[in-house]
C-alpha cells in the first residue's frame, strides 16, 4: 500500500473519530473511540452484528468474501521514542490503523 493511501485512510479515520468525539461530548457513552466507530458503521449497515480481524474469522472457520474491504479502526497504540539529537528524545504514542471485517462480509 502506498504512503498516500495510508495517509488518506488515516485522515478518513480521524474524521470518523471526530464524529464519535462529538457524540461523546453530547452524552454518548462509549468507553473507546473504536466502540463508537463500531456504532457508526452499524448505523451505516444495520445487518452488522460484530467485527473481527481476518485471522479471527479464519479461526472460526469463516472466510472473508473476495474483494471485501475492511472497516477502519484504531489499533493498539505503540510507544515510540524518537532521537532528536544526542541529548534530547521525543516520546509519544503512535496509533496505527487496523482493518476489521463485519459478519456481513464473511461466508
């Protein structure tokens, strides 16, 4: 996947996350942004009941249908340490994206 594709996906995921953050501010009770994202996606496709990774579906004996695109979610944060110069470092958490597939996308 090209860097521009990843950048576009991250931008899209950030926009979805803003919607969830606004819902939380308005009183929605989500423990995580990903929980809110699930709700957003379920409203778009009411038949969705659950999301799992590609490997989790395989483990259950199900296959993701050919050509299906995963839904965007935030993966577990990774703690990063970046060396700025010999005396200074910058520490931060990096949130990668991950793709989950819905029950409507598997056989």
